C-alpha cells in the first residue's frame, strides 16, 4: 500500500475520506505486469475529482507509482483512492486542501470459469438507490448503498439495483446491458449509479462494430423480456446472466461476441 507515494497503511483520523466519505476511487486490473486501461481510469478519476472540487493527483506521478506497483504485483487488483485530505471539524471543505491519495493492492479474485462461459445468477436487491444527480455516475467513497445491497446477495454472483422509481440502474459492482433484436440497451445513469470504464469500453466497441446502442431508462419487465443480459466490471470483464428470478437464458452469442471485441481491443 502507498499513501501519498510512500509505503504505509495508516491515515490521519482527520482525513475527510474517513470522516465523510469525501473522495473518489478507481479499481483496475494488473495482468502480467500491465495495468489494464489505465488512461481510461485516470480520465474517470480526473472527471470525478473535478465534479467534487478535489485536486486530482498528477498523471505522471501516478504513472510512476503505478509502474512500481505493477512490477512488484504483476497480477493483482489495484484500488486508487483520492480524498480531499485533512480537515478541521465540520462538513465545509477547506479551500485548497491538499488531497490524500492511496494505492491499495489485493490479490486477483478467484471467480469460477463458468461465470464467463455459462453465465451467472442475478438477484433483485430490496434496497433502492436514491436520486442525486450531482453525484450520478461518480465513483465516490460514499458506498453504503452498495454495502447494504451486497449483504443481501452474498450467496449469488451479483445483485441488481433499481432506483426509487423502480428503474433498472446497475449491479452492486457492475453495469448492466440488455440485448433486444441485436441492439444494445444500458440504463441512463444521470440520476444515480456509477459509470464504469468497462461500460464505456463496451459502448465504444459496439459502435465501432455498427451495433445500435440506446442509453435510457430501463424498466424491470424489459430485463425479463431481453434476449440477453450481461454485466461488466473492470476486474471480471463481462459476465452473461443465466438466471434472474424465474427467467433463464442459454444463448449468450451477442455477449460472447462483445467479449471478443473487447479482447481484440485489449491487444491493439
């Protein structure tokens, strides 16, 4: 673990990330010593920092730290956290605060191979996401909704989250895509939810291949009616959904095609 570029595992109790969840983070995969899609993650990090008025760490400095971590941990999951930094008591942020940035290193999760090939079970969570357009799409540190939702579905691969209006938004740790008649639909995240790097990559690859894409409100009954449903995440990549309630899917042909597009993109 690195804290502001130095080895360590402690932060001040006055850090606003601890006190208020005042910060953002990104999670990326390192495979064979290569950080996957780092420029895209940095773009998201910078966007999210700017949205919260936090000074984003310098790209070159982070690259140097990332290079050292990737050499030391060639197959791992890295989490980069940026907080607003230290503060006196009170919610109001200190002008021109010096941010804290933290690199956390974790081993690769051991997901069953069947998840990618044969699909996963998706369960509807009781928790509903609240609307806050100013935070929508941002991967901020206030993740209590995700924590509570994850507790509901610990025995299945992923949980599905709706918003307070009943629209499909995302998985607990993933973005959601539906396929109807060969075209792609993914939920609008302008009111809540997290816009992941892998979500963006899927949409870019699909457009390059001439696939029609819609970003809009998605009703729960549409998910049951979809020809295919799949989930994306920067660590596990893409998982087709095989079970959701009483609905079963066995044809993952479009999801497999999109995974192939992503893999080709990974190799240039």
